[in-house]
């Protein structure tokens, strides 16, 4: 299967395009309402980089999904800030872009750093949809106005606590329960939750904690009718996952391993996954996400929208993306109030009957709560058109023997 092109999605255009005037970068300190334990650590708060792009009297918003330390993938908050503030934003501001495709071309030469690039790309989509006066989901080509959602449950102290926690979400109508697992804590919680709720859609997420040497422990999970096992092996692996998939009845779902449509094609060609968890903030933005969507549709592989414990801004982007046709499995976009005492947006993004409504205003359709935002802001900078790219106190120019 070859890679999809944008031909299926002719861009809407308006004369003049958008001229990027300024960017505001904040770092928010957002305490989570509970300790979220995964195989790689315990998250109690997130430092959230929030980007605002200004053009034509409008503002577009996006947040970064990287952690402060490279525990999930390689990118970090300090690294993203340095790249955005020191290089990407100064190079892009002042330029005019007619479409998100045009902006993506300007970002394309920069390798990796997809979470940082996604912030710029996604903020531009918000701006652009507002410029067109349309909700983002319509501009992306979505087909639904409500998103069936599941919930991701952190590692609990024991099996009974896991069952009790799951029960609350099952009662609320959540369409799927995902349990975080790690070596030594897998079959026990899965058995307990499956016995308590024989009919629910149940999945597990290992966040790369196993190796092929643990194949027997993963095969033991085949007995519990799981919809999929998420990212059992290394964060950057495809080959071992393909090997493991041949030894498992349960489908493998890749999360960390998927950073691009090229990765997705390799994974599906190798048989490394039968389900994909797509996080727009991990793959470089909505255009790359839509390419992955189109490719999985062509492969007949189902897709769902993951989450990275986003505030309302990132959550809204995820919800809009989830309206595309092939998001046929429940996503991780649970209610914002599950994570935040006070979110940074004025609207509630709340699940009712297992369904998250899609915001219907222009762009991502949410508005910042300025009072909350200012209260949680720990750092703030504005970059304007004309700012010179810099690398801290090193000279502005590349080393002399390199040609750019
Ligand atoms: O692997 O999907 C993951 C949270 C942080 C980092 C990685 C993951 C997660 C989740 C929670 O599972 C998703 C969410 O509710 O936002
Ligand atoms: Mg995951």
C-alpha cells in the first residue's frame, strides 16, 4: 500500500491567506486531580506549553503533549520551548500562509520534534478554521457530532481498587475501560475487572514495559477477551511487535511507535499492529494525523484517538479530529473535569452517556478563561515578526562550514 495524498481533501482557500504576526508561548502548571500511575512513572501535574498564534485579528491555540522529561517519547518541554522560541517561531512569523498545507511545507524541512511542530501546525488550523468561520471538524472533513469515549485508568494499589474505580466509569456510560499494566501487574487486575464486568470493552496499555522475553505473560491475557493490548514493547520498535503479534490472539495497538504516516505504513505492512492509537500532538499535527487516518482506512485497520492528559485546548483538538470516519473505536478523550479542578477554557468538555459532544463554534470552538490561565501561567514570552532566530548566547549564525 502506498502513502495517501491530500487529493481526497482539497483545501478550502480564502484570498490573502493568514499572515502570522506574533506568537505567545506560555508554560502552565496544571495539577492533576489524582496521581496517574503508568509503567513509566507517576504523574501528579503537567507543565503544559500553550501556544497562541495571532493573525488577521484572530487567535489560534494549541498545546504541546511532551512531558518535562523524555519518559514517554524523546521530546521534552524545555527542548520544545527552545526550538519554538529560538528557531521555529522567528523563522515563521511575518510570513503569509494560504492554507495549513502551505504552513506544513514550511515546517517540513525540520526533522523529528513532531510534538513541537504539532503545536504550530495545530494552532494554525484553529486560526484558519476561524478565518473560514467554520468549526475545525468540518474543515477536517469529519462525519460525526459526538465522540464515543473510553477511560484510561492508572495503576491502582490492588485489584479491588481497580474494580471500584472502573465501576464509576462503567456507570457513567463510558464505552471502554483501559487499564495501565506493567510486568508483574497485568493478569490480576485484568481478571478482576473482567469478572466484575463481563460485557465491557476492556483493553490494557503497557507503555513499552515488556520485551519478547515476557511473551508468556502477554499470552496469558488472551484469555480475557481484550479488544487490544496497547504498546507492549519498546517505544520505537516495530519488528518485535510484529513477532509478538504472530504469537498473540489479542490484537496489538501501537501508540508510542507511531510518529508519522510512514511509521504507520511500516507497522501495518509488517503486521506489527491491528489497531492504531492516533495522537495528533505526537505525529506533527492534523495533516499528518489525517494521512494516518486515510492510510488505516485503506488497510481496514480501526483507529482511535488517544490522549496525553490535555487541558481543554488539546482536548478540543482531539475531539475535532475524532470526527473523521475511521475513528471507529472509543477514544481516550474523557471529561476534562476528571483531570482538572479548573480547566483553562470556559466551556466544559464533559462526557454524557459515554459520548463527548463536539464543540460547534469556529475553529476548535472553545474560549480561554483568562483568569484561570493567568493564575496557572508560570512562564510567558511573546515572539514577534522580525525576531531573530537565536541559540541562547551562541552566535546567531550556523557554524561556518555548514550550508543552510
Ligand atoms: O499511553 O495513552 C497513553 C497519559 C499520558 C501518557 C501516555 C498515555 C496516557 C493515557 C491517558 O493513557 C490518556 C488521557 O486520558 O489523556
Ligand atoms: Mg498508550
